[in-house]
C-alpha cells in the first residue's frame, strides 16, 4: 500500500483537523468556507469567486467523475485549498481527462481528505467563516493557529485586481452539447454586450452567447467612457471574489454607466457593486450561501422548497439602497 502524506487544517480559533494529502504539498492560508454541491467540484475550484478561500465540500465523496478541460470557469484553479471527506482516485466518466488529485498536484493546489467535513461545516455554521491554514508540512497546531490569525483575511482586500483580465477580448465560445459531445453551434447575434470582468465565470459568458449576444469582456478597471465608446446594447457586471467596498473604481464606473440609462445587470459581486453605486452599503454575513441546496420560501403560503441550482453567492449583502432606475436590472 502506498504511504499517504499527512495533512492538517487549522482554524484561527485553534480548531484542528488531521487528514491526508491528495493534492500538491506545501502550505496555504485562506478563508475556510463550505459548499453544499454534490457535483461541480472542478467548476468550484476554477471559479474566480473562490480566490483566497479554502473550500470544504459537504458531500462526502468527491472526484468520482474526474476532471475535464471543457467545464472550467476560468483558465486556472482559484481556490487556495480543497477539503473533502473522501477523494475518489479512480474516476469513471467518458469525458474525464485526469483524476481530481492529479489535477490539484499539477496546478499546485493543496487538497486534504479523511477529515470529518460534517464537523467542520457545523463549526463554520455556528462560528462563521474563519481564517485557516492547510499544510502538509509538519508543524505544531499552536504555530499554525498563529499563522491563521496573522492572515489578513478577505475583508477590505481588493481581490478583483487578482482575477480580472488585463486586456479587452471578444468571447465566442458557446455552451457544450454533452449529447453531441461538442460545442453547440452559435446562432445569429442579436445584441452586443459589454461584460465587466470582476472574476467572471466562463459559463455565464457561454449562456450570453447561447442567448444571441455578441460579448466583449473588459478589465475591471476599464473607464466607463471607454467601455461606452463601443456602444453596447447592454452592460453585464460579473461575479467575483471578496469584499465589494474596496473595489471603488468599479463603483464609480457603474455609477456613470447607470446615469446614461444603458440597460445594466449584475450577478453576485456585480449586483453588490451596483448597490454601492446607488448609495447602499454592504455587510458580511456569518457565512456565505455557496452550493446547490438553498431553501426558498413562498411568502404567500409559507411553503419552503430546496432549490437545485448550483450557486457561488458572495457572503456580502446590501443594507439599504436608493430606488433602482428602470434601465438598471439587477439579480443575484
């Protein structure tokens, strides 16, 4: 039997979880969060919204269908570390190009398995998301606790600048047709959309293409007047990582765009930045609602149902806002 490399996860409050490495070796710090999705682990790992975070999967078995390059949300993994109960190192799927463990090793992402992810998730739910250290380097838990405490965290940090593109570029890739095992054919474009990249997920861009949009992606700090010179039919404000308040340049650009009356819509971070541009403030929830099992209540009847849509919602929420102009449509 192959000898397994011990790994350890330590939170800022001293809580320690011991397991085994199934990814790269070394040490990383980040904000420890959880995601309730059963599938979609490679989309989660490559989603820029997870930049600076150590992601815990609540579903106990992860990796059973491997990894393939067609389902990435960005060009590379964004998470600092990956935590699972059990990693499947023998994936079975016709689209699989490699195992999850090999993918993490190749991309220098730490992975830890063999810990009680239910206990970790419950701890985060009770105490809130917290800073942590994941390591394969032998170290005393007290020493690792000090490192976790010393980590700057995500509040007040401009993480958008880490993940945005450096130059504008056209996006043309459509949704992938699994039945045909190829990209869906692109139809005739009806609208021109300018997309601000605050950490955009590629599948959002694919869906815009599938809806007949011609999409050009712009860096997060592109001046509003430069973007408006392209005369788009609408402006999309993407998802992204971290605290919206330090991304002041985006807030000012969005404020100028809204004043023009151009149809504008945002998802996740883009939605929160719109709120700030309209005079709202934001605060951070105890923990983010990340996953595929979100409760939704029908207010007329009080009935609660569980959704099945995978989300990566930011933990930040607006507190108050001025009325949103009819030309500015926002969604979470």
